[in-house]
């Protein structure tokens, strides 16, 4: 099989240059902000789990990790926040905490060490 045949056999998304794929992810991320909370919260996680290339691209782009919505239904909100803090790098980080049924203050104090790490 010639290299042009191999190239045509690859899915189009695999042939996109990284900068174009980043733009696609940016657009997806912007639209995801208007969707249901679960989708907003998990949109970048989902993209980062598609394949190795997508994981490397999403993890290397801090702007994808600047918004996090934590709720009382999260299994480990502190761990989730730590992931976002690490991946957002030095970009401003927006975190919304809700649904802890009176435990918001406790959740906030648990998140403070992660917040301090982010502010560096």
C-alpha cells in the first residue's frame, strides 16, 4: 500500500494537524459550558480519554482546565480539584462548589491546599 493510500485509510481526524485539533477542542469546550453540569464538568476529561494523542494535546493546553464545577455527588472532589489545578498551570482557575448540603465550608477548606498550590 502506498503512503497516499495509507493516508487516505486514516480517519480524517487523525490527519488533522495538532493546532487544528486544538481549535476543534476549544470550540467544543466553549459550547460545553452551556450544557448540563455533568457534561461541563467532564468535557475535558472525556476528550483526554479518547486516545493518547488527544490526551497529550488536552493535558498540554492549560486553558482547557480553567473551569471546574464541583458538586456533592463527586466521588472525590479534592482529587478532581487537584487534577484541574495541576493541568491549568498558571492560568486563572474558576471553581464552583455546590450541592454539599451544608458541607460547602468543609469542601472549601479541603480544597484550600490545592488552591494555594495553584497560586504558588
